C-alpha cells in the first residue's frame, strides 16, 4: 500500500512525530512524506517557482497514494494539512487521522473525512503489525461545527 503522510512540520516535536509514523509505516508500505522531499536547486529558485514545484510534487504524491495518514493537531492545525485532507477526501482516498492532542477541539470536517481515527501510539501499533485497521474511538473528543 502507498501512503502519503500529511502533517504540520514546523516544530521539532512535529518532525519527531512524522518520523515515528513514517518509520512504522515503512515496515510494510511505500511512504511519501513531504518533509523528506526537497526541490532540486530550491535555494536558487524564486519563492513562487519553489512553491509551485512543492505543490506539484505533493499533488502527484497524493494522487499516487492509496491512503493518507494525517497527524492532526486539532482545530487550529496547519491549513496545508487541512487542505490535504480535503483533497484526499475528494479523491476517495482512505484517510487515517492520528489525533495528536486529544485535549484540543477537533474539526467536524476532518473527523468526518476520516476512514479511521487513532491516537499516535495506537497508530504506531497498527502500522507495525500490518493488520487491517480498526476504528478507534477510545478517547473523549469535542467537535465544533465547521
């Protein structure tokens, strides 16, 4: 199975979470993580050209993926991550949402797009076992209308 990992990637903690998820998935699957891909000669390109290349590369990877894993920080998560969820949903991809912070308010739209919901620890167990996913709801969550 081919996975695309969507996540904010601005802080050290976010990058560590991405690495954990990617490493667990790679036991059995092909994985594309935008964090790992760079545009050739990026520093020599004007910002708009670089941004267009990143966008095209990520869209191609999303289109080629069978499923998208979303590391979700709650209602005020990264807008790029939310866009990737919407795109994946429109393309009928399986969407596995990892709720990174269970105390945060959650978006009805992101949760409604999810094929499966996980905590980070349970997703790692699922990925490393290569078992079919199970629906995980064993935590309190608060929705707001989007």
